[in-house]
C-alpha cells in the first residue's frame, strides 16, 4: 500500500447497510467503491446490481419505481437497475408464471465480502427449491480490481437435486441517462436480428442509434444472435463507452429492449439462454451438474 494512505477507505471500500425509508425500507444493500466504479448490490434481491456509476456519472437505468422492498405487482416494483437477473422458472411474460421469474426476488445469503489492496469481491448464494421439487443453487461472485473500470458477475448454477431440471436465465442489463441519450450508438456483431413486433420492425433504426424521448412511445424488442458476445454503447457527447461482454457459450441469445418513452427511457441489453414468446425453450441441468454464466461491465472515457 502507498505510504500516503492512512486507511484503505480513502481509495476503495465495501459497506453493508439496510435502507430505512419509504418503499425501499428493509432492503439490505452492499455498496462498493473501487476508486473508479461505484455500485450497489441488493442482498435482498439476488445480489443484483441496482445502480452503477463511473467516476460519479450514472450508467444504469433506474425505473421511476426506485427500489421497492414489497412484493407487489411487477410493473409497480420493477426497479430496472444495472443488472436484474431473470429466471430460473421463467423469462418474459408467460401464463401461470411470475413475469421474468422468481430469481430476482429471492434474497441472497452473503458468504464473504473482501476489500484489500488489489481487489473487491463479494460472494453470495441464492437457493431456489420446493418440497418434492427442484433444488437449484447459484453461487454468485461479483468482483472488481482496485482502480479498475470493469466489474464482473460470475454465476455457478448447480443442480443439487436427484432429477434433471428445466431452467432459463436472462441477464436484464439496463443503461439509462446520462449514459443513455439521443444519438447514443449501440454496436454488436449480429448474425441474426428478429424484431418482436411490427412497431419494432418499423423502428429498427432505433436499435443502433438511440432516439430522443417521446411521450407514451411503445417499447421495442429485438431477438439477436451475436457472432461475438459483446455489445458496445457509445455516448460521444458524454465522452464514455460502455462495453458489456458475456459468456456466449452458456448465453447464446440476446434480447435488446428499446424504450424511448419519456420517463421510461432505457436501453436493455439482455444475454439469455432463450428468446421469449414463441421462441421460448428451457435448458436442462442434470443432477450434480454445474454450469457457469457471466457478464462483465466495462466503462471507459473516450
């Protein structure tokens, strides 16, 4: 350690606390600052990343709902966030299932929080089980180096049961203002692009160059297969570039969500095991099998 530093918290820290006011009351949060990136991990919501800043500038979409601790209707509690993990029973909207599944609303148990001179690492576990049913276990590791512009989320999914189980998984990663603005470009090496709706097909140019907000504008979704598991979002006016990379072998699909509605202004980049609607298919995991998934967020000045 540099001898100018009296306490590591002068350049980096990890802190745990509980929110105490309003709709967010009772949520347990881990705040991480590596000197370049600052982010909030929500222990109460699968250790998902509620917000991400780069050098003090917000990168993530935060829904007007904000953080909500109550288990109320999806549209009234969806917070967006830098990472909202969907699954393992469902992604999207399907009859008989919670929208985007039960995973995000499952609290994590924290196994370790480490902040030293080289890195910050938070490890937690999430269990989804049922009497006479599945016994699925996720070990989630969120890690970043001190002074780094990137943070990685690595999930190990293990089937601790005695029979093969279905699963699906989608990493709902969301970019918002000021990183997201009119003229922001979205680049990826796409092999196939399928608009979800006629509106999406009619506005396909918005997929690569983001429009300005419009009151009450309909959302658009695109189902994409990428040759390279990486998406770059560039804001030249702000002078920043956001790069999302993911494990393409275990997340072969990507959904792009475009909503330029006023006050619901967001870009969703969603690596997934499956597309939605009529394209939806479960994957399977055998007893004692382990499958690794991951996403990495990297923000740079340009």
